[in-house]
C-alpha cells in the first residue's frame, strides 16, 4: 500500500520538515525564550534531512522575511482604510503608523520562523532525503 503524502500547507503551518513532513524544524515549539527562537537541530530527527544546506544558507531568509512584512503592512493598510480611513486632518495616518509598527513588532518572531520554513521548503522537496540516501 502506497504511503499517503502529508498535506504540504499543513506541514508548513506547523513547521515540519519539508522532506518527511514529520520532524520538527525548531527545537522549541513556542517562541519563548526569544534567544532560542531560531534554534534548530542540524538535521531532521526523523529523516536525517540537513536543514542548513550550505554555509550562509539562512541569509536568504531576510528577503522572505521582508516580503512577509510588506504583505502584512499591505493587509493592515487595507483593513485600516476600510475601518478607520486615512486622513491628515484627524491624524489617522499617524495612528496607522503606530498600529503598523506595533503589529510588526509583535509578529516579528513568527515572521522570522516562517521565513526559514518557507525558504527551506523552496529548496527541499518531499522525500528528498530518501532519494539522496539511495544515491
């Protein structure tokens, strides 16, 4: 009987290994303590997929993090425009800037983690560790 492939989107959301969709990508399930936020094992505990593919691999996550942040600002701007509206007369533009900064500051730990998850999913496909161990 053929093994059922886990849902890729669900595996990304719960931060599982891109190769087996079973192993945890981060040592801590939560974001606290913040100094352990990005701690990852060197390899997946289930399928032995190496997470840091090459030296300096994680530098590319800065671009992913930037894109997520810009998308978040865009969504906040749309929601704010629909609910409050933008105007210099009542200083709502300045309140928007405050809301935007506060939201990004609160979401930053998750943005940093998900940028790593999304970046690794681009380079590692499902079952890749099995194929590389055969060769």
